[in-house]
């Protein structure tokens, strides 16, 4: 299974029960643990690949003829011989017309005897299916009871003979379909037993933690027998054992209606007793918060608790979570599962997001109540996933798809988050209550949740669930607006190219000289116009300002000045990479001796900024208006903890188009360069999420860059690059053949408004783990030789003195036509054309030699063929002997 993990578990960053150390040797901040523990839990569960495949392939028609209502397990466990000797009892009600045999799931263990109705019975055991011949034909509504005596070594994915600190540690983890590996059952999510008895005999130095209430603990001398019982409906994969000479202690939770408190039992490794106290003490408050939001703790008549085991992350075993760590977020996640996953279980693993998405959202909800809404917002931003794939698991035989931390966990939590805003808190929480009322202690599908939420809210949610659960990606919005005095004329475009259009309500916040005005628009088209009331002079218009939608909002760069030099953008999380990134900035390795302005994707580090950095001009994404002020942008990226979303909402492509220069240095480069930016660079990806071997200079004037630390999680490309590109660096040691790891692209003619601009340089790797002197030398070379820094319009060799001025069109916005004017100071050849925002020429209004003076041309919103264009943002571009200029125009149909 290791090779599968290395290929597929993209986000498994840590051995998660070691809270302070990641695989890269960095201390993990509490916020970093958010993503790490989700990935760890996903990887942990995904390792049960073969068990799931058996379950999918071996559900039998016979199993649909009966309803399992009770399981009894009587197990003798010998950790010395590693033999389990057991008897399993199954009690079931016939729901078909009749039944004469019973199919159970049992894998890899030897059956020695079977009874039916108290009578010895024959059986066959083929693969994972045990078929019991019943003592008679049972008719619809009758109850049948079968016992199975079996034994063997169940060691595998779902059952472990293990140790901790030199003492035996026996654990189970049966999700998705591992229960059959250690006890006979009907291993199907839609059939929960009403009750269960778990009786376990172990050597007398061990303690058994399990589901429900402890009925008895009997000392037999050399052995000890524990009897646990639960009267709550339970799915097979949530039945569990955790066995060790634990240290035990308890806390208490007071039910919402008052009355006797419920015990919270903790079974911890003795050497961890003091470590767990702080976060375990938060459990009663967490339970209170979730009970107030979702209804009373589902298993209030029994208990809740934690039992430590030797896995990273956690597993939400009903009433007794197994934990491989004790950080706050994994505790709230697994507790949230008691409502979402245990009380209501996904009907099949295609709908696993109903378990994992809700539990992941519960982490954020706990933060909201305990620390405030801004922390909730930050928490959700850490879970934003912008890649492909459906949340619905289309191939449930692939466990890596089921336990995909990006889709089932992170994007699944965003569905809950977005649904909350679509409905509003009143209907959302009322809907959760109704969902619980209808499906509590049962199983559900996505459609069951959808129908409940529709019935409560009165909304049609078909499009919402179709696009977010069964569709891929996310909406990309572009916004243009005009203050018309008393109203804002707003144009919202959906410009995503990798998926269909999204139907969503969108919050709009308008800030004016007289206050803040909130609106909600309903959006579903590629171009939609809105007229929104406002008073005062409008200062800004924000789309989805509180990030209730998994989206991007793109601005564009128009009329750039390029006058303010270099903008350095930090995208490396300070607390995570602390000394490495801090010392890199102290040595000015990303800009050398050049003057810079500074922007930070993150907040100021706890120790303050390095003294050689100027104060940041802002945080998060950089707007089109802001980025257009600078002649060069240096982006130090990392794709960790949220900087990727800032990059994606900064109009990098538009900035390059008009003539800005960009230097991007980052690991996980493909995420930054998906689509048009890869094409711009002229690269073809070859290896992704790989470890670099070296960085060898491939261009005169550049130097090799030694590495000072691990260069994992990087993406490289072919050494043959596009016609407008030049390879700068290559990896000669990390792969079977050379790979490109640095490239420079410059389109012919440069940018629209700066002919020597439009340069794009990419360097793959973790720049904070590169030799400071070497990287600094290369950055200075790139800035001076490729980007011509320090740059100024007056010193530019490519820009002659202006003899043409393109004026703003009027009216703007316009419908059906607008006038475009320009002035020539002397006669000369000109071309005035209309382009769309993707840079495609739509129409030429003037071309040829024109006299000096003013010239006016009307455009009626049609292309060269006379076809009317849709609402949107367009550009008038004037090309003359003095250079090129552009103006943005807004067509509103």
C-alpha cells in the first residue's frame, strides 16, 4: 500500500500523532495542523483499499432479504499467539417473503461451528461470504438468530496486534468495510443493528475500550473480561476495540435539558496523560456547542470518550473515538462525526462527503462559536480546494477517491458552508434539525439531504447540489460597475472555461460616502446586469466579500502606469517556515539591491517583519488597480495555507498582457500555472509533486543554485520550451533525464501598453531552501537583464514620445453604442480595434494614415460580421507610431 500512498495521497504531510513535526522537519502551527490532520485521516482510511473492493463486489441478493437487528460478539484475544477466538451472534428480521439461508461477511478467518435457531447448521465459506443454512424457512416478519464460532489471526488493515511503550496495544479500524476482517456481520451501511454486545477477554494487565456502556469488568485471574453494550443503532464499521494498559479519567457533560450529567471517558497512553489534558478539557464545551446547533448529543444515554491508538488522525467510532493525536481540530472533527457520520451515516461511500464534509465544517463551526466569525472565515479559507474532481465518488471501488482529503473533506465542508449562506442561518439549522428527525440513527444520501433542505427553506436546490456535488471546479467571476448617481450599474460575468455555469445567490457590498449597502443578487448566466440602489458617491463594490462561495473574483488591469517599481509579494506562511523564510528575507535574496514595495498574502509574523522589509501595502490578493502601478511583480509562493487563492485572484494574466513583468518562485508550480499561464510560459509538464535533485543554470549569466533543505512537492517540465521561451534552469539529478525547472517567456512585441514588458520568469522549488547568495545573484540578473529594472517610462528605449492619445469612450457603460475618440499630434498610421477581455480581435474601426487632430469613431457593440455581442468588458486599442494604448469599455445589454 505504500506505493499507492506515495502516488495518490497528495496532502499527507505528517505523521499526525506527532503534533509538532511534519515530514519536512518544520514545526506545525495549530492552523497548519488543520490541513494535516484531514489528510492524515483520509490516508489512514484509504489504506483499506482491498476491503472496500470486496464489499462493493460481494454484496449478495440474499442480504437484501433480512434486516440485522442485533450483534453479539464474544471474543478471546491472545496477543502472544496473535489468535482471536470468537463467537458472533446475528439476530435479524426477515424483510423478504421468505429466507432459508443467510449470507454474512467474514474474511480470512476459520469457521468451526454454526447454529441457527439453536440448532447446529451447515455452512459454506467462499471468499468473504459465509452462507449459513438456516434450520428452517423463515417467513416475512419472523426473527432468525445465527451464531458463528470462528478463530484465526485477523491482522491486517482493520485489526492490529501492536504495542506502545513496550506494552500490548490492540486496535481496530473498520472503515470502510473492514468489520468482516474480524467478526461476522452484514457489512452494509444501510443496515444498522439496533443494539450490540461486545464481550472481550484479554490478559489481565490490559483494558478494553469499546462502544456503549461498560456492563461489567471481571477479573478471571490471569485474564480479564470486559462487557460493553449499546442500545443505539450502529453501522458495522463503527464497532471498535482499543486495548492497552490505559490510564483512565473522566469528564462530564450536562444535557441540554438538564438532569444527570453524562460521563466522558478517556483512555490514554500513560505517558501521554499530562499532554492530553488541555484539549481534552474542551470536550464538554464542544459538545454543548454542537448540541445547541444540531440537537442533543445523539448517544446521551450512554457516553462519549476517546481511546488512544497507533494511527495518525482519528476515527469516529461510535461513542468512543479512536485518536492518534490530541490537537483541538481532530477532537472537534471526530466529535462532529457523532452527529454526521454516526447518527446519520452515508448510505454508501459515494456519498461519503455527508460524513467527512460535515465533520470538517464542524471544526470551523467550533472555532466560530469559541473564537469568533473571522476565525471561522480563516478556517474555511484553509479548506478551499480549486482543483478538479467531483465530490460524489464516481468509482466507490477506489478508496483513494472515497477518502480524498481535497474533495470529501475540504470541498465537502465548503458545500456545507455555502448551503448555510444560501439558506440563511435560521433555515439552515432548522434544516439540520429536520435532517436529524428524518434520518437520525439511519443512513442518507445527498438527495435525502437536498430534499430536507428544500422542504424547510422552500428553495429549489437541484442546481446547487448538481453543480457542487456532481460537478467540478468552481465559478470565476469578473465584476464591472458604474456609479450612475443613486444606483450602481453592475455587470457580473462568469468566465470559467473548465466547467459549466453556476447558479448562486451572491452577496454584494457597496461602500459609499454615506455608508455600506448590502445586496444579494441571483446569478446564473455568463453575463448578467444589475441595478442596485445606493446613496452617496460609490467608493467600492465587492462581490461575495465574506467568502461564502468557493470562487474566484477576477479583476483586470487597465491603464497601468508601471511607475512604482517592483512589488514583492510574500506567499510563504511565516509561522510554518519561520527561520527559513525569515532569514531569506533578512538576506534580501528575492530582490537583491533593488528598491521594492511589499505585499503579504498573510498577516504579520508573531515576531514582526524583518527590518529590511517595508511595511506591507496590503494582504491577500492584489487588485488590478494596485498591481498595474508596478513595473515588476516578484511572487514568492508556496501553495500552503492559502497563498494559492491570493495568486488566483490577482489578475496575473491581465497584468502580463498589458506589459507587466512577473517573477514566480514557488513549489507546487502546476497549481499556480494551470491553463493559460502554462501556455504563456511555453512549457509541458512532465513530473509533478516530485523532489528536485539540483538546479543547474542553463543560461549565460545565471549560476547554479545549491539547495539548503529538502526540495519536495515540486513540478518540472520538458527541457524543450515554446518559441517565445528560453530555458533558464534544469534538474539533472532528480529524474531519469533532464527536466526544466526555470524558464523565461516574452511574447513578440511585449505587452499591450509596454512593448518591452510582458516578461514571465518561473523558477521551480522552495526558494527559502535555496542558497541565499546564488538565488540573490540570479534574481538580480533576471531583474536587470530580462525586466530592465529599474524601469521608468522616460528611460524606456522602446517608448517614443507620445504623439497619440486615446481618450475614454462615452458613454460608458453603453447600449447600444459608444463614441471612441483619440488625438494625433502629427499625421501618421494608426489602427483602432476592438478586443474582448481574452485578447481576441473582434472588429477594426480604423486603419491607415490619418491627419493630425481629433478623430471620433462610433462602435455599436457588433463584431466584424455584424453580430451583436453580449454584455461584457471590451477594450478599445489604439496602435500608432508612438506605441499602443487601450481603454476598457462596458457593454450592458
